[in-house]
C-alpha cells in the first residue's frame, strides 16, 4: 500500500492505426497502463483535474489538432504533462508549445526508448504534483478536525470510539502500544472527554523517576522526614486527586514501588512518608506500557497482582504499520507544525521523501514520522534513507539509489552536468548514459530545447 496515489496512466492519441497499435504495445511492454484514442476530442472527455496520468498526442489530428488538445488539457489542469509527437515540419509549433508549458516533444520517426524515457519523466512529474496536492488536502483535513488523534483508518476510528466509551465510564485504564504511538495523547483524551476534564492531569514518567526520591515524588512526605528536605511535600498521586493520574511507562517502575502503588490503587488512599495516617484520594488512573505486562509478569519483572489490578480495561494503540493509510495526513499535519515553527520557503514533497513515506517501516511510529517531517522541512532528510528502505529487488533499489544521487547532484549544481560529473567523479559519457537509462534530463538541455537553439 502506498501513502500517496500513484500516477501511472497514459492517454495516447494517434490517428494512424498502425503506429498507434505499435506504440501502445511498446509502452505496455514497459509496464505502462495505456488508453489509446484515434481523436483528441474523445480523449479529452476522459480527463479531469483528478486525472492521475499523462497525455501523449500527435499534433496532426482530425477535428481537434494536438495544439488545440494541449490548450484544452491545460484549461482543465495546467499540471497535466503533455508530450507532443510531431513531424519535422511542425518542430517550430512544438517548440512554441514547450514555451506554453508542454512537457516535451518528439519528432517522427522517434526511438521507442526516447518515448519510454519521456513518459517515465512525465509520470514522475505528475505523481509529485498529485502527491503535493494530497499533502495539502491532508493538512487541511488535519487542521479542520478538532480531534488531536489524526487519522481516518479503521483502527483509529475504533480507537476514538473506545476512548469516548471509556472516558464517560471514568474507570482506570491500561494503555498498551509500541514506543512513539501516542499513548500519552490517548491518556490525555481519556481525561479531556471524561467528567474530570476541568481538574488536574498529572503525568508521572515512571521510567525517569530516580530511585532515591521516587517514593517521595509519588507519595509525598512530611517535613523533616526525608534527608535534605525540611519542607513537607505533596506527592504526585495526591496532587492528582479529583483529576487524572497518568503513570507513563509503568513497565519501568521498580518492584518495591509497585507494591506500594498496588495498595494505593486498591484502597484509594495514599500514605506520605512520615505522616501518621493515610489520606483518602479520589483517583482516576491511566497507565501506559510499551512492553506487554503479562510477559514481564512471567519474567518476574512485574507484579502479577498489580498487572491484574491495572489490566481490568486494556486499550491498545495501533502502530503506524497497522494504519499506513494515515501516514499522509499525519505527515501533512507535522509539516504544517514544522513550517509554523521554522518558517522559510513553502514545503514541497519530492520523490525521495515520498519513497520514504511509502516504504518506511517506522519502528518509532508517529514520533519518528514527526521527526522526519521536521527534518524534511529543514531540508536535511537524506535521499539515501529513502532509497535504502525502498521495496523491490536489489537491481531496483540500486537503480533508485543511483537516480537519487544523480538528481541530487544536478539539483545542487542547478542542472549543470559538468559540475555534477566532477562531483561524482565519472566521465561525461558515463553520466549521460546513466541519465538516459534512468530517464533524467538535465535542466540545461531542456532550456536549450525550449529556446530552440538546437543543442
């Protein structure tokens, strides 16, 4: 499953039946989905702004010629790539069309490899346009929703429904899930949607509690009852009374503390150090764990009685791998957040970022995706990270990596093949051969064609 839609369709318009059939066959052999037409007006009726593909059209056509067809396509969506096929007599018209925004042109008789390479470049261009539109739409959807739990996938819809049900019940909950899935956000939602939302929300990171002061932090102490402290302290548990107590990463809590916590949960009272009598507390406890507590119980690292006390209601937060369809919307929201903090030029999704979003494993889940969004906005995401994770054969991964490195070098040197050749340390002919094979066209060549100087 890909995060963004894939542009892969080609509309091919040619009134010569034999040439049309031969060209369609070649394009299909190269893996393209081709819809042939013998007239431009018929092809035009199938195009709208959502069209996820490109157009290849002859200029000399009956009823509506290729230039009129190109103008009509641009009126629907100027970002649909149009490749024009022309005879030598029509080259001047094709060059003029390039200046008007045509993607490319080929003269008859054209080499099949040249057509395939041009089609690949055009489809990649269209795909990036569609991806960036999807990114903007996802950002708008994320901004429009008031729920901080972003995503429309089935697992997220189920999670939101369960949160609403548990919040109204006002009962203790154990939240399970991998690191970075957003367990603390879920805990906060349980608090905000429940009857205690106007009261305090106290979060305790059990994994970060220093053992020497953990009891004092949790349970509190009387004045002069602990070393180096003359003043009484109210513990975090008592401070949460009437509100919600979040015990984050409870799987990291030391066993001695677990015994004292169990009594608090069972009796709903806390006994500060140095105080004669326990104090009643009105508790709503939400605990999170990134490791299965039943496995920790079996290993002797977690108390079974505490597990059963906490695990009456268990809520699991899905990993990002289980809801890949939410990645685009999440990434868009994080890009908006990063752009608001960092500023700079408007963010545009490129092919390397898209490949990472499509193929990344995201072991760090939503937190890792957010970090990647900030890196992308800062311009420090690495092309090799995307291609190294790309799915496919070794040859496909090697091709993707090679293309990313060459495109990155050309981009750094503003399309200069000579500068890129020097940086990459390969001869000019080798670089041109690789670019031809990978369908990469340097900007200096496209500009020379567009200005008609024939280089």
